[in-house]
């Protein structure tokens, strides 16, 4: 089951489970739209896989199967500025 991580791995901004502005790769690396737009060739900087829009879980299923609370943050990827 998709983990639905709660934050951008690069800038650490909160990413609600119901947000349509989240990007993931096949390893579930999770990025906000701003950070994802900064990656060359629409590729995950961790594993070079392509990024796709994270699917939304239906509200009833989200209540039954909540999003992860485990934050993943890679400070080395944090954008300058």
C-alpha cells in the first residue's frame, strides 16, 4: 500500500494526504511541486526514476488506512535560498 509520506523530502514542507500537488517515484520518494520542478529530466534525484503525481486516496479509505506520519528529509537535497 502506498505510504503517503507527510512531507517533501527536499524542502520538508508539509504535504497533506489529500493534496494534488505531490510527486513520487516508484520508491515513494516524495516531493512538493516546486522541488519536483527543479529536478532535471523529471527524474527523482535519489534513484533517477521518473516522477508522477501521487494518487489521492478516497476519504473513507484514508480514514481506514491513514497516511504515514514518518517524515523523510534529506537536507543535502534542500534547495538553496
